[in-house]
C-alpha cells in the first residue's frame, strides 16, 4: 500500500446516483438481515496502544494555549460580526447633482437686466404691441422672474457660496433670457 501512496493516483468522485443505488441495495430485506447478523470483533488492546503512540499528543501544559487561541478567535469573530452588522444598518447611499454656476453669469445677468430695462422703457411709451394679451402674459412672467432673480441675488450676497441658490438663479436667468427672446420677437 505504501508503494501505491508514493505514486499519486488520480481521484474519482462517483455521481450521486451511485451512492443512491448502494443505499437502496443495503436497505433490501435479505441484505439488511444478513448485515445485522454479521459478527462484531473487538480489536486487541495492543492496536489501541499503537494507535495512541502514532497520534500526536497534547501535553498537559499546552492545553491552555489552545483554549486561549479558541477564545481569542471566538471573540474576534463576535466583534467582527457586531461591527459588520452595525455598519450595514448605518450605511445609506445617496447622491446629488449640482450645477456649477457658469463663470459668465454676472455679465450675462447684467445684459439681461439691460434688455429688461429697455423693454420696460419701450412699453412705457404705450406701444400697441405691449397691450396685446399674449405679450402682457409673457411680460408678467418676465416681471415675476426678474423679482425672483433680484431676491436670489440678495440672498446669495457677494460671495455666492450656496450651490442650490446659485443653481436656482441660473435656472431663473435662463428662463428670463428665453422670455426676453420671445418678447423681442413680438416687437
């Protein structure tokens, strides 16, 4: 047998159906009875002694090392479990998108304000175009956006540090530009 172990033989794992067939064969009545009547032999005491000699023994002084290692391993597993479960409950993923304020926004705002002032002056001369309902409706929307723009500019102050307000201001200015474009097409 030792010669066989020296040569590495390939291993083979039979399919599950083989084991099921063996189990069925062992459970058949005639074979089951025959297996129950087989004699049982107790090995001689010398066999157990030789087996004990070949197995590594744990010296009485070393048992505490194994116990300590097992206790530390158990403690680390427990702490790791607590840490991982507490982390997974606290972790919440979220994201947001922010629009960076364009660097040309102040100059663009001034141009929009100048166009707005020109439109105001044009309509003060009682031009008939300014009296049309569609024009009035667009002008009213523009007036509301202009008021909102001025309020946001005041809220932002000189340093413009609030990203959400800057984003709102950018959206308002974009809408103002669209409305001014529509109004100037009607003039």
